[in-house]
């Protein structure tokens, strides 16, 4: 019985965490204007 109660409590906490993160929305940001390096520079 304790295991069932612990599992239910853990599920409730996980669900509350997911709902909280979802309610906060995605962070505001922008992409970097600098291009990413796609190749490794040659070693001297």
C-alpha cells in the first residue's frame, strides 16, 4: 500500500512540474547572427 501511495504522489509531483513548465511558455530569444563552424580547422 505504501508503494502505491508513493507512486501516486510521485506522479502528482511530475504532472504538476510538467504543467508548471508548460504554463511558463517558451523562453523569448533569437538566433545568433554568427554562423556556426561546420568543419574542423586544419592543424598546422
